[in-house]
C-alpha cells in the first residue's frame, strides 16, 4: 500500500501560507491582533492539523507533471501552484468527512470529531478560499490568472455536484442497472474533476495553448477515475485498508466494486448481496459482504483499472507532447498502481 507521506517542503509551504494569512489579519488593526489567539484556536490550528497529516500529495505531483508536459521548465514552477490544489483538496476532505460522518482521516480523528462540527465546517470552507487566494499572488499575467480562477470555480462546482450523488445514491436503493452509471457520473464530477483541475492548472500556468490545456485536463480527469477505482478497490481487496472498505459498505456508497459487481453477476446474485448489506448490523456481517465482492471481482478489477490508465495515457500519446515528459507520467502512474497492489 502507498505510504502517505508528503515532502517536508510541501508541508512547510502549507504552514507558511497559514502564517502569512494570520500576519495579514493582524495588520488590519490592534483589535484583530488581540483576537488572534481565538482565530488560531478555531481556524489555523485545525487547518494546520489536517495539512500536517500524512497525505499522498498525488494531485500536486500531477500538477507538476502537467507543467512539464506543457513545456514548463523543471524547477521554475511557482511554489504556490501545488499549494493551491492541495489546500483545495484538504478543504474537500474536511467537508466530505462531515457529510459522511467519517470517524478518521489519515489515521487520526476527523476534524469534526476532534474540534466539533462548526469549527470543522468553517475550516473546510476557509481552505477553499485560501486556495483561491494563492492564485492572486502567482507570478503570472492577468489572462493566466483569470483562466486559473475560472478553472478552480468550475472544478469546485463539479466536485459539489459529484458529492451530491455520493451522499444521496445508496447501493441499497439503486437498481442493479443504475449503479454503473451513477458511479461513473459521481467519479467524473468529483475525483475526475479535481484531478482534471490539477492537471489544467499546471498546463495553463506553463503557458500551454487552450487546446493543450483541454487535452491535459482530459488526461487528468481519466487519471482521477482510475485513481478512484484503485482507492475503492483497495478497501475491498486489501486488509490494510479494510476500515475504508467497511466504511463504504456501512454507508452504502456506490463505489466502483459495486459497479463492476453489477456488470459481472446476474440479477439474483446482485439482489442477494444487496439484501445482505441492508441486513448487516455488525462488523463481521459487513466483512462477509466485502469478502464475497472481493472473491467475485478478483479476476476482474485489475483489468478494469489497467484499461482506465491506458485510456488516460492514450490522451497524451496521441498529441505531440515531449516523449520524456510522457514517459515520466507513465512511470508515476505505474508506480501508483504497484503501490496499491
């Protein structure tokens, strides 16, 4: 399984961004300065908490690869660009955890359990806007900054639409024929949109033509779908992520294993497993459902994930991107698949 460890520089950049914001607030006036300790306790401390936790940082790496694909020179990408996407992602995690009432995030209590729901909700929303504030300070021209702002607004809009599907469409209420379409739509709008945003931001800031930005965004979106497939499948397949698989089952989430299961088995088998899920009251009963899905999909899931990765890479190989940059992306994706087993 992948090690969730961000680069130290990345964490330092996140935290320095919070300190910069606190310093700016103190400059507003002495009354704000006197209230700073309350701001810190109810906003900056929860933000530091979620940003300091071990995370994959994959969106920031995808953004960096996209910068290179678009012709940006290695080492010249603005530091704030990957910070912007990771702040946005962190905010979405906080909000998701509230909506799902998840107990943990990255091995520690979810923010709404540690600090209370009002503080967590405010922090998650603040992180969205902290991300956008980074864009105003990027060393780019007004046209690029406007394009990046429009990218972020559209990406956040799509993510919320995908989340609406995620929290409303339960596999226990969907018909077998509906599940694959709902899972595809939710992934395209949520994980696909956020990964596509990361890729587009890197390409746009590197000065890519609009057609190249669109192509790299589409590539990022397909990577997002494959990433979600890996994540969903790992909760079913791997004991190290059993807690994630059981949470998905407990909440009745429409995930990729359910979409594949719906395609792979007949109506009788599908009805039986969803009946078992509805009746499950204790953990071992959820585990039985998990094990049955894992057994049925063992020969199926890896091929579905590989096909999605191949589709993503085909979007790059069909365009005249620099071959070394494309090979670096392919190596990163292959390593990601290996890490998930």
